[in-house]
C-alpha cells in the first residue's frame, strides 16, 4: 500500500509533565478515509495538532508524500496541502459564507474586495465537492450542519489534499450526517484523503476504510474497519468490554419534580429565543429534549438552573418557585446541573479535584463541624468520590485542568450526583467523552433515576437521547414542536425531521410535554 503520510515515533511531553504522545507511529494511505479513535486523553488530538503545526513534538519524524517535512506552523501545513476542521468552528459569525471561505485569499478588483468573484468562487467550489451552501448568507444565521460545510470549503479553498476532521458529526442531525458522509465519499473519489476523529463507533464503521486506535498516548493497533466490530474497537480503546447498548429499566413515574410553565426569553437583540415553553419532569423518569444546537436549549437550561432570568413564565422545582432565582437557590431546591460547557460552568480549572467536588457544599455542617473547614473531611470526601466515580488521577489534589475531558466530566458528575438531587438537568452530558466514560455516565444517570430523581436530558446525540429517555420532546425555533410519550416508538430519521423543522406536531397550549 502506498503511504501519503507517515508519522514515526512521535513524542509530546507538556511542561507540566503530562506525556501526551509516547513513540506514536501513524500512517495514512492516499485516497482513504482513516478513522482515529481513543479515549479522552489518549493523545489523538495532540497527534493531529502536531500534524497541523499547532504543537511541536519533542521527538519523532513526519514524512509526507515521500519527503521529510518539518511542520513549524499551520501555515506550513496549509502550504503543503494539509487542512484541519476543528471540533469548535473557527468562523467569523458576522461575515457571509463567501467572505469566510476566501478569508486571507480575498479576490481584489483594484484595491477593493471583489464580492462577486468571492461568491462565484464559493459557488464553484461548493458544486465541485457536493457541499451546497448559500454564499451570501451570514454565518450567524445558518444552521450547524451548513457551518460544518463552510469549514470544509475553507480548507479546500486553501488547497487541502489531506483533511483532518475532529468530531465532525458531534452536533449534526442524522440527515446532516448523511449529507456530510456523501460529501466525504465524493472527496475521497476525487483523490482527497481524510482523517476522521470520532467517538461514534457506528459512524466510524460506516465511513472509514481503516481505523487507528490510541490509548494513554500510545498506539494500540490499526485494523481494517470492515473486519472489526464496534465491540472490537471499543475493547481496543478502553482495554475491556464496554456495554454499548443501554439497558433502560422500566419506570413508574412519581410526582412532578419540575414544572415549566409558559417560559419565554427575549435576548438583548430583541429576538425571542424561548417561546412559551411548558413541560414537566416526574420523579423516576428521564425526559429527553432533542434538537439541533441554537434552538433555545441553552437559554432554557440556563433559566432552569439559575444562570439566566426568564422574560416570562414560571419554573417550579421540587414544589418551590425558583423563577428568576440564582444558582444557589435553585441548588437548595434540590436541582443538580451537568452543564453543556464543563470548563466554563462545570469546574474551576485551576482548582484541585477535591476543591471542585466541594464547591457546592463547602459551607455544610459535614465539612464545617466547628465553624472552620475540616481539611480532613474534605480529603476523605475527595478520596471517596474519586474512587466511586472512577476519576483517573494520581491524587484528589491534582488541578482539574490536568485531567482529560472525560475525567473532568466525571468530576462534575461526581459533585452533582453525590448531592442527592431531586432533579438532574443534564445538558450534553457526554459530549466529547469516550465510550468508557460515556458508559459510566449513562449508568449513573439511570441509577439516580431508579432511586427517584427526575432527569431532564438535553442532547444533540440522538443515540444518547433515544436510548436513555422514557419520554421525548423536540425543540425547534425556541418551541416544543413534538412530544413522544414513549421514546422507544420513534426512529432517528423521524426525530431528525422535527429537529430540522420539516415536521411539527399540533400540541395543546400549555401542555407541550406534560
């Protein structure tokens, strides 16, 4: 087999002593879609950052197109036909699609920007690679799936022959994922090579030719995707068998632990982002809310958890009116919160694991028996929760920022679940988390539900929201547009149509998801 890219013996050690890559060998053949998988902290993103010139290795060599290549910066990577689409988009929201695509390569007419040429170049590129977009639309006004296309077009405009995609389907609907895969296959047929980083093993099986597995900074193995099962790949990733199918026990829901009544939110721009949303969550059940990001879910969650005040409506948690109350009051009502962005709202990165674990209870009598914080009690609690929630660390006194994404998420989960909440608001609880940590978090969510807590699950991952939920609702354009009393009786494709706004149920006013 010919080799387009060969990385040999790559070593990367960060100044804090974390060894991200340990003698990693990685190679890609021309014209293939090659999947790169591994747990959080396995070193795969670091390896790709080295390939794109965002990080410099301490050791190892890179050979590209048969010649040694020192990639000192992204400019060098781009100049050699290597492009990377990051998990978090790098677009300018206020600019049009065409302006984003040609940014840095702007066509000129005299001294002025040639708008017509930029639009025609974008249209030509989009048609050539089967990535249809509206060049004149502003990025801030387009859906997530189209933003993904724009990022790929940006890389192609710069001559990318080898394209690295980091978690490209994390926020896409099934229909958008299908469109993306069709485009990737078209790129492959035209001679492009793609490195596909993903935690979704079903998609890895569907789209890739070969898969490389990393664990703890080392190469574990390379296999032909066609001959490996999802279980085989997950076993290589985690080092043990992983339960890929969630065994959701039946439930007998109790009284409502959350009532949302006609909640509205008007943003500073004057746009109504949440439009009269009503639903309830009962003790002992999981209510899932599916939806493409940007349809009011974030604002709704922040209203429910005290991070934002509603413009109208009421929020009743565990029988207490917490409308417009702050986070502390909402927590005291018995609400736990797994936030969408763990680093912004979930943890203090500079704080230790044990400091983050007591962030919601540092003033409790259990930790302050004589008016002063008991360091012994804090240490004991830290050790207990680190063990119980399988947080991989050398010590509970390790700064949280030193952990992998999956272990940071476990710190958040450990703090929220150990507070014995009556309601858990879980927003994208396993985003960017590997199969092992995902299995663990799903298990803990269902355990809390079985013990009588109500769970509101907001997720863009349809497999997750469908497999964990007892009831399902869909948000689109700031409204509840569909409700399914039995989550097991709906398909991903049907959900996707509601998520994209193609279909809408006629719902009784004030009882959208009761």
